[in-house]
C-alpha cells in the first residue's frame, strides 16, 4: 500500500479487497481508495458521477472506492498501529438527529496488511462506528456522528513480507474485544478527536 495527498484528495493505492458504505460502495476488489475534499456547500445532484470525474482528473482507473468530505486535507489524521493504518477526516457541523447545521462528514478508511474474512470486514465497520460515537461523546457532544459519515475497510491481497498476518491466516472477527477490534477502537477514537480539534470545531457548536 502507498498513499499520498494530491491537491484536495487522499489517494491510497494497492490491490485491495474492500467494503465501503460510501457513494459507490459495496464489496469489491479495487485498486484505489479516495477521500476527496469538496466545497462546504456541495449540491452536485449526482455524487457518483462527480466522484468518477475526480478519479479521471487524477488519472485513476476503475474499480475504486471513494468518499467525499468538506474537510481540508491538511486536517487529515493518519494513525498506524502494527498491521493497521487508519485514515480519518472529521467534520461535525451536521450532526445526526433532528438538528439544523451546515454540512459535515466523518470519513474513516481502515487498511490492513493482512487478510480479513467478510465477517471481519463488516464487523470492522461496526467497531469503527462505535468508536467514532464514543470519541464524540467523550468530547462532550450529544450526537454519535453526522448524516453523511462513511467507512471503508480494506486489506491487501498480497500482504507485505513484514506483516504480522501471513498469507493463509485470516482474521475472522473484528469485535471490540479482539486484538484487531481494539486497534480499530484506539485509532478511530484518536483520529476522530484529533480531526475535530484540527478543524477547530470542538467548541463551536450549540449542542443543545
């Protein structure tokens, strides 16, 4: 896996088995994961088409998974722990529930140098979502996410030679009491908190 921030996009390249809750999401083998910054007022009527145009402008080929965010890539948080790397952009100006605020999104991309069962991939989304909510509660917010949050979980088809998970050994589960789940929880909590602080939003909202 290699990643870079190019202009307003985080680009993560590799040979991934991945699952995404994002715009063009699902379960697929993809060569690229994208987190692209849009303007705070984003009203493009067809976001999948917009994302496709972004991929073309970056000369990235299908298939890929992509996410959109209003967060500046200068505020990207990257946490690495053993075989896990977590990428987070956190904007919280549109909390879930019946609140009226501007647009915001918390995007989480989890990449693993190892192999995951499909159950572990789905479980990782649950664990990451729970950790995101816990991070917000610990910061004093009264919501668990925003209305446009998304998660990607991906592992490389050919793990690196230095991986703790060797080919043929598959992580079956990703619950919070597994080693993998504990890593997800730690990195997501740290990334969400750091991301919110970087955007300067931790004291700017009327939470009630």
